[in-house]
């Protein structure tokens, strides 16, 4: 680690604590040369896993795509960003704890739908209508 201000390598940690997302450590550091302080975050690098799509294609897990799909369901809903982020992190952690290199998209979709339903029924309907590819109200009533 080097100081971002003077590039000196002698630093001391003045404070450390767990951070969100879970698994990250926030550290306040002070440069022993220039005395300036800065914050760093340490996070364990997660190994990638693959999603097995309905058509049997394998696709690398894309956290951004995963998050965007969930966030879109909550658009203009009275749920805080913190609650949505917490749910996203819980789902990702649940998927990673499975310890599998490949997970079916149907398994992921069901986990997401259960979690969304606990937070907001409208967001659940929005997500389900896209995930289950409802074409009209009859499709929705069947499911």
C-alpha cells in the first residue's frame, strides 16, 4: 500500500471496521510521511460462476446485469436503496454459498422472486412478469 498523496510506503491504520457489502473491511490510514489520511476498502475476490440459461447456454455471472434487473423492479417504489442493496447482497451470498460453478437461471429467478415478494408486492409482479415472460393478463393469472 502506498500513500495516494506522496507515494510513501510507511502507513499506519488508524481505524478498521466491517463495511457494507458484507465481507469488506473499511480501513482509515494515515501516511507517516505527509500525515494525510485516506480510506481503503478490502474485499475478498470471489470466484466466478456460470449461469445455465433456459436454452442451455452458459453465461458468466454478471453482477451488474443481476443488480439492474432487480433495481428495475423497484423503480418508483417506496423501498430504500439500502434495503434493495442488502437484498441483492444476500441473494449473491446465497448463490455463492452453494459452491457450484454452474447454477440454473431458474434457480436464481426463484430465489430473487421470493426475496422481492418479502419487500414489495408491486416489485414482485414487475419482476415476475419479465422473468416469466407474461404476454397478457391470462398468462399472469395462470401463474
